[in-house]
C-alpha cells in the first residue's frame, strides 16, 4: 500500500486545496515536529545544545530564509546578507537602549522594518542592473555597513554594544543574561515558526508566483502583466525584513551583544549563501536543511576526532570543513542543483509508490 502522499485524499473545495499543508501527512509531520521542539529541548536540553546548535540554527534560519526569498524565489543575487543582519542587530540594540520598556517582539518587528527600508533602497537599481552587476551593488552595501559600524561611535553607544540588556514580553523576562535559556529558545522558536508559515503562505500565492516568473524570465513576466520593478522591490523588502529579524535574534538573543565581526562578508554573507545552495534554492524546507547541515557538521567534526582518540589541531579541522563544504557545493551544483531539498523530493517520490518498484 502507499504509505505517503495523495492516495485517497480528495479535495472537495478550494479552501481545503489551498491550505498551507494540503496533504494530511505533511500537516501531521509539522504539528508533531513543532510539539517535539516545544517540549523536548526545554525538558532535556543542556546549555551546550542551546548555545552551540539550537540558537545558531534558529537565528541563521531566518537570515537564510530571507536570502532564499530574494535569490531562490526571485532570482536576485545578493552578497549583502551580513549587512542587512547588522542593520537589524544594531536597530534592535538602539531601540532597546532608547526604549528599554518596549516589548521584545515589537523591537524585532521594528528592526526588521528598518532593514526592509534599506532593502528597498538597495533594490532600486534592480530594474536597471541584474546578475553580477546587482551582486556588486549589494556588495557595496555590505562594505558600507562594515565601514559605518567601525566609524560611527553612536551605533556602538561609544562602548560594548548590548551587553547586559534585557527584554520582556508582557512582564516575562525572555532575553538578557538573567533570562533562562529555555525562554530564549522558545522565543526564537515562536518567531521562526510564525515567519516561516508566513513565508510559505507568501511564496505559494500570487506574490510568490510573480517572484518566480521574474526569476525564470523577466521579459515574459512583464508581457503577462507583472511589474518587474515593484515585484523586485517587494522581494528586497521582504527578504531584508527576514534577514534583519534574524540578525536581531542572532545578536540580542543568541550572542547577548552586537559583535560587528559576526556580520562581515566571510563571516555571514558567504556562509549563508552556501546554506541555501546546499539546502536548495527556491525551497523553504531546503533552507532549514542547509542551515542545519552547516551548523551541525562542524560540531560533529570537532567532537568525532577526540572521541576516537585522534588529536587534530582546530585550524586543521577548520580546513577540513572548508574542503568539505566546497566539495559538497560543487557536487550539488553538478549532480543535484536542487540541493538537499531535491534529494528529499526524490525520497518522497519513492515513498509514493512503496513497496512497488520504481
């Protein structure tokens, strides 16, 4: 018998056919995974699990999702991810300093909106330039943000940025040195879940179809009535919003302070680009596959060698990571351009027909 997918699932109205999870198994899997993530890590998780795996995955997932919206769905290349993360992080930091009473959720929302404003500014040249020329434009934003952080003392509050800041939601402490790791984790999980569902709903509707039409052939999209300029600007705005919120969470919740070195080109922009390439361009699920892979594999490499009694210097392990990720990117580009999400799609196709041969 078929153990997965559409067998026997008949839709009788448009509302049921247009659900975020129209397939029953997908809905059950998502709900089960969400309950697992809400219950198990707070009950059994250690500080090492939070600090080394869960916090980075949740924060970087939003940034990677934002870049995937822009590059994977709309086809606009960008090297400015680290810059938008920095804008979101420093916006959240300054808002918390100026308005210490402000709800943390509102802080993140405003930080994302500020990043979206700068995203629109960077998206303005997208009607005239594309491809590598647009890539250079976003790279200019990255360098400008790095310059501004290093040259404008007001951004850093003339000292360490954000150390000791705390945040609350309706009187409950969820951020800061005194906040329990479980509350920080649940805060990040809530934000990531809501924004992920919003993104999934967005990319499967009219806006998402417009983005993909621009990505596949912008001239043909314009001929059928899609406005390229407005569509690209919206993609830049939404992408920058997600990246800004991700940067704010990465700095204020995960790190506990704003470290400018964490948003540089080789520290943020390029690794996040690798994440969506490995996970799969134009796939929300692939985004999380890529982020989890890039976060978990270095942890495994740093622990597996000592576990088997092999002593390897940390810089050698780092070089092994570079070779592994570089080789994997080349393999994916040649063999499976859809990334890990494409491999998962193949597995689902097999499950549709199991146990019959395919």
